[in-house]
């Protein structure tokens, strides 16, 4: 099921859409913003297809295509790394094409993903980034998350849902 935010649609990947992304063909009804799909998105799609084949569709805790509402263009992705753990913790990651960064879309997408997690039983959401990825850290903070730890390789953010 799609999740709508003010300017975005978070659309869960289907097998057909994942295969189109890997083939590099958006399909007649959609368009892709320049730079989509990027390398990380291709790896997410490959992982999604493996999970579907081995375990079934992971929705709602799988990957989502992030599209602008106004023109339907795919501008990136956001996704969960599986269902919540036994104690209710869910982890996620996100990425948008360079041409749309700095416009608040990433923060909006993260808030949408947090709403999906909360509506589906997660009690805590977690995301991490590298210490040098200041823009991602700013997105997570703007979305209401808090930095909980930092080392030379990782900055970890969490939010109670």
C-alpha cells in the first residue's frame, strides 16, 4: 500500500518494478529523475528479489520507491532492513538522487517511513550513517531522530515510535 506525504508517494516495490529497475526501464506509466536508479538502489532491489524468492514479500518492511506526487518521477528509495526485532526495533536506510537533494524530500521520506513503521508495530526505529555524511545526519535530526552513538565509522540515530 502506498504511503502519501505532502509531496511524495512511498510506493512498496513489486517484483515487476524491481525487475524493471534492474533492466533500466521505468515502464510507460513512470519516469525516473536523472541519476535513478543509483548503485545503492540496484543492490537494494537485488536483495528484495532474493528475499521475495526465499521468504515472500517483506512488505510493509521492505523497500519503497520514493516518487514526487506532482510528476510521478522516481527520485530515490527508502527501505527497511526487515521486520522489527522481538523487542520492536526496526532499521532503515534511504537515498535520493543528487538533483533533488536540499529540498526537504529526504526528511519527508524519512517521516513517511517512520509512520509506516509505527503503524505496523515497530516501537523504535534506527538508522545509521558515516561520520562524514553530514547531510544524512541533518535529515535524520530534522525527522525527529536523535544521535545515540558515534565512532570512527558510524553515527547511529534512533527514535521511539
